[in-house]
């Protein structure tokens, strides 16, 4: 199991608007399958607390802040041989 944290301070948009800072936490779990040597299962929960935040847009964007995804679940199966 692992926990990752990302913290970003407040920033200014191209129009000078202040975009608030944020903190986001990700949680990952990994498990091996004893019955199948070399098989590993990995699951990750990104933005575990469903924090709503955005990042400053560039000149080609119409909005000052581009909203980020909310909570996202990802899984994968790995097999080493």
C-alpha cells in the first residue's frame, strides 16, 4: 500500500485572477496472487477525497481555471515471466 500527496500553491491566471492552491491524495494497493506466480494486481484511487480544484488556463483557453478530474479509480493486471 502507498499514499501519495500533491500540494500546489496559489497561482495567477493569464488575466491576473488568483487561482487557489490545493492538496490532493492518491492511494495505491498492490497484491500478488500466490496461486499464479508472477501475477500482480494493482489498484489506485486518485484524488481520494474528491477535491475540486483547477489549474490556470493559457491564452487559448476561454476560462481562467481549467477544472481537474474528481475521484478516479484505476486498475491493472501485471504478469512477469
